[in-house]
């Protein structure tokens, strides 16, 4: 069975996926877990987000996204918990803004 991570590595958006992955892994205490259906990132306080390639680029799904401040109005979703940041290019400042919030919400 091919994992989602293996599929992401074959995607035309592999480079974007790897840039966001690298940013995540440089954050203090964040670890990657490659599951069959998704690649997730967590720290000692629990899950932070998942990452996967999509036809448009990549999606970062924030596990506590509904509690995040979205002053940039970039998050999508209407569920009770998860919000998604869709990217078609690497935007370090945008990623950092949301990732830092996600880590703080985890505490």
C-alpha cells in the first residue's frame, strides 16, 4: 500500500510540500508522523496539523483551526475543529503566522 507521503513525493507539488514540511520541522519540538492516509505534525502537547498535496498545490489542515485568528482570511472550512490553509506557492510569512498560532493553541 502506498502511503500519502509517497504520493506527495510523486506529486507535481512535491517542492511546495517539502518547503512547508521543512518549515514545520524547524519549529521547536515538532515531529512528523507518516500515516497511510495523511502526514501529520505534532509536538508533546498533541497534534498541530496535517499536510498533503492537492491538485491546486498543498493543504495544511490545522487541527484546532476553528479557534485560530484568521485576520488574513485565508482559512477555509466550517467544521467544529479543522480549518485548511490552501497554498499554490510557498508563502513563508503566511505559513509562519498560522503555524505559530497552532502551536500556541496546543499548549
